[in-house]
C-alpha cells in the first residue's frame, strides 16, 4: 500500500468512526489555497464526494490575496470542481465594527458559508483544521482562562461544520501533497508572530513537539475526554427551569453552590450558556458568601439576580412604557407575554392564577397601565389603609426579576390592580357591580 493510499484509508477510517461525511452529503469545502485546504479538496475529490469549493479573498495581502484567488480558481477548474469566490474589504469592515481582523474574518467567512448553505441546500461545511491547529486552539483557550469547554479545542463537528482532518498533522498533509504532485500556496503572513495563534504555531507548538513527539495525539485525546465529560455534565445537569410568578425562569439553589467543593466552577457551568463572564461569576460568589440579596447582573441576552435562596436567571426584558387605555377590549404584548383586558358577564366558579376581575363601574377613561413606581400604593380586602406596592411584593416574596414583569393599572391616579397579583379593594367585584372586566396575563 502506498503512502497516498494509507493517508486516504486513515481519512476514511476517521470519517467513519466519527460519522462525519456521507457520500450523499452535499459538501461545501472552505479553500484558502494553502496546503491544508488544497489537500482536503484533493482527498474529497479523489474519494468522489459531492463537493463545491468556497474561497474568501480578504484583500489583506495586496497582490498575494489575488494570486491565492487565481490559484484556487485554476486548481478547481483543472479538477472539475465547482467554486464560489467572494471578496471582502476586511480592514474597512473591522474598523467599522470595532473588532480585530481575525475575528471579523471568521464572522464574514462563516456567515457567507451559511448563506450559501441556505440558498443551495448544502448540508455540510468542511474545513481543513488538523492536529497542530487543534493544539494551538487548546493553548490559546488556556491562555484566556478557559474551562472544560476550552480543553475541547477545535470541535470535530458543530452543526453543519465538520473537520475531517483532525486525524492528521502538517507533515503528513505535506507528504500527501508531495506524493500526489499537488501544488499549493503559502500564506506569508503565517510566518509573522503578529497574531497570538501565529506565535503559538511558530514558537510554542514546535517546542511541545520536541518534548514529546506524540503531543498532538495526546492533546486530541485530552480534548476528547474533556468533550465527553462536558457532555456528561450536560446530560446529568438538573433541570433548573421552572415557573416563576409569571413565566419560566432558571432557579439555581444557593445551598448547592455553597456546598460544592468548586463553587466558581459550579456557577460557571450553570451560567456559561447565558453569557455571564468569569469576573461576574467571581463577583456572584462573593455576594452569595456575604449573603447580599438583590444583586443584579446582566449579560448580552440574560439577567441574573441573587434572591433569598436561589440565583434566578431570565431573558432580558423589554422596557415598558406607560400606556393610555381608551377602550376595551385591550391587548398588549411584551417580553413574550400578553396582557388582555375584556368585559365578561359574570365571575367564573373558579378563578385561574393568571386572571384578575375588577369592576368597571367607576372607570374614567383613559386609564393607564405602567411599570411600578416607588410611590405606588394598594389597599387589600380586610385590611385598613393602604400599603406600598413594593412592601406588598416583598411580603409575597416576589423576586427582583418577577417584579419587573408586574404592572400597575390606574384610574385617575388610583390603583385598580397590581397585575398579575391583586385587585385593589375599591375595585373588587361586588353583588352590585354592573360591569365586570377580566385581566389575563400569560
């Protein structure tokens, strides 16, 4: 068996063991023109997969970028491989978006790949990352303070994206290209240590390989176990989601955090997917230890509050503005919930938790619905005088996030209802009530 045949056999074995590619797949191959992506394209063509190449010209290296584009175009044409090419003014876009070149290049690349897949029904995107790339990613993640997920390195598959070269290393790829007399391009920018990944590639990884010539394989095995362990954690993770006052929220018992030998890791594992940062995790733990309730934290998508016995997590809420209601029925939708007010003929035999009923005999339009303000008060049946709404909510043990989803209905500055909890006693339905209105909040 030739070296070329051994390489192809190892590719097929790795592919089969990891369920990466099937001969019926419609595959989009990311091709830069460098040795890795050219070798991958050559392998997939040789093994008769259904492929099409996609090349991104980032226009970062003047003439070299266009020479790469021309090379890929000629290579694909001579091998009867369909190709798509796009150009981006990457430096300009990075400046506009106020982000780094490598980050914006990655975003542009994968957004374009996804767009092609959606338009033309490709079900796989293939990239040529290999074992050196994998070790670089692990080291880069460690340098950034990664947890278990960082030890996973480059994922072998992520939704449509698969990486079938994670069985091989750079030297084996170059040997395959030499054995098949296949040309490729070299990116001169890879030799410069301007970027962190290049520094790792050029300075650190070679020294690791000198320490142990199997370090690449060991790193891959480590990442496999890290991935397996993380999946086990995810499978065994308790369902923290349950109904709050109004909608489902995530409740993490503070006692479980404090009982853990690794409380920081505990919090991070539970909150990572909601976008909370490492510094926030540390601050949350310090506030829990100090028994400071009501502390509030924001990520890009979620909010977290330290309640009496739980961390409570919910999606970010849209800000509510005061609304004038001039007639019924009334419907308003916000934060995935709806407030509905309409007339009914009589009270039901059993009132549901998300329903309130009030008399409309005293209403003077327009009435107002607004968020809770500091001076709002409410009076309860059976009790004299009024009580601050904020005190009422404390007594009812309503958490800080649920409070943001409570609203006040007012008639001439009088409280009609604290939605969804209580009707003010002056607007409670009596036998003499002529008009009954129902509030539904769900």
